[in-house]
C-alpha cells in the first residue's frame, strides 16, 4: 500500500469527491435529510402571482439536491417535478456571452454592479443614465434590463439560431435536454409589457444594438425553461468545478471564465437580499421566482432547492433556509477558513 493506511485512502477519496475530512457520503445524506425534515412543513411565504402560471404551482413542492466532485448526487423530497427556471436562467445566458465573447464583453456593455433597486426597475436605468452618461456600464446581467441586454448579445442570424445556442448551453450545464414549459411561456408572453418597455429603453440607450422585441421574446422563453431540482444542482455543480459537469464529464465552459460568473452571482444573485445571503452563507447563488435557488461552494459542491413560496424579496423561503443549514453543516462557506 506504499506506506499509506486504509484511512489515508479513505481521506484521499473523500478529497477527490469534494468532501471535507471527517465527512462521509452517509453524513452528507443525513444532513440533507435533516434539512428536508426540518423545513418540509414550513408554511411561510407565497407563490409569485404576477405571472399567472406561477400562482398555480403546488406550494408544497419541496426538493433538495447536492452534487459533489465525483458526480455523486444526494437528494431529498421531490426530484421529478419541473418548475420554470425564471431568473436563474440569467446566470447561464450571462455565462454564454462570456464564453462566446469574453468576460469583458459583459463588463463593458452591461456592467457588474448591483443597482440597489428592484430587479425589474426602469427607474434604475434612468438614474444610471443621467448620473453616469450615455453607455456607462453600471448595471448587471442578473436584473431584467441587464439580462434582456445579455440575451440580445448572443450571436446568431435568426431568433431560432440564437435560441438553439442558448438552450444547448443550458443543456450542457444540466446534463440533459431541457425544454420550454408552454403554459408558462404563454402566461409570461401575455403579461410581459414591462419587460417589453425595458427592452425598448435598452435599445434606445444602446445596451441592445438591434431587434429589442426578439431579445425580450428570447428572454421570456429562457425564463420558461422547465427544470427539476437535480437539473439545477447539476448546473450549480458545473460552476463549482470550473465549468466541468461532474455528472457527464463535459466541459461546459472555460474554467478561466467561471470566476466572473460567480462574482456577479455573489453580489446580485438574490435580488434585494443578495448582501444578507452572502453575509450568512458566503455562497454565490441565484434565485428564481419559480421557487428555485441554486448555490455554489467552489471546489466542494453545487446545491439546489425547489420550493415555490417566496419571501418579500422574491426568494424561496424553504430554499434559503435549507441551503444555509446544509452548507453550514458541510463547511461550504468559502470565506470560513478553519484553523489548522
């Protein structure tokens, strides 16, 4: 055994799997089971209803998934029911633009600063414009104006070509073929006047270079993609392990571009409560009003929870609490360095 004990090999195997010393697969599973049991009957929050289809989703839906470096999937609760990905999609369209055009393309065109206003604020665009001057990049791709602009940056000669690129990129992160939920797409398309106004404004100010209606439609379509909790955890884990999907082994994104994605997630991933979330967990994360949250512990694991009832900031109540408990128990906070 070349001087190594059995314990040495166990620890080496755990490290390769992204598991901290002293943690075993059984411990990880028991931690997830405990969080599921603790929060499954929590009744705080309510479904989003400004998109009519979201109000109809079962508020009792609750699923947890965590994936480590070896592709091992740990789960609890509902793993099969799909919800619409909503604003979590913004992360991966941003990542696609970075992959295709370089990280600076997002920095220069849109910006990476938090706006300090609601995710769908038009006022934020106007204030930034008047304060900083034409074309000043003082937004980020995780609020609606920046996200619609990022979708408009994906290259393609037609709407279909752009969409094929977007969904293919999502598929690489999720490790399977995803598709749009037709009822959600129709519901959003029938009620997205505000986003249409944002798209027109971003075109007027040069953030979108042409065809704002196409950008808004594709943005609406990407938000309507159906995902289950394992899909979201796999997407998070791909970011956790330098852009390589640990389940399929495919390199979905260049490793050197991943830190920029995580940085924007850390500063703007949970709407108005992004600072509170980062303070409590240290994890880059992204929420969606469909009830999902995914979070990344770099080099350790990707985790996701789906639970539709939201707090006032638009973030899943159960998801926030379950992820925080699990991450804290497993040492997921990248800022928390244990003494030797």
